[in-house]
């Protein structure tokens, strides 16, 4: 797989929950859970399921960081 995105997080899928049209895919990335919303069709086409290794790709032009004072 070749993509231009720099923000790729490798992990293992822990849960896939399908809705009417959109699925939530939860990926364990080094002990932190990242949740992605993608179409049910994409889940099926990619063969996503619990236990499968996958990448979470963060697609954004700006990422903000904040801290509590």
C-alpha cells in the first residue's frame, strides 16, 4: 500500500460495529484506541474484522493540540 499521508498508525482492530450505512472501526494502537467511521461497504471490501492488523490514517490539513491549564 502506498499513500502520501504521513499520519499512519499501525494497530489491530478490536471491534467493528456496523450501523445502517456507516461502521465504527476501533483499532488498538499501542494500548490506545482509535475509532474510525467508514462505510459498511468499505468494511466489507477491505475485509475488516476483529484481530486484523490495519492502519488508521489521519486525514487532515491541520491537527490541533490542547492542554488543560
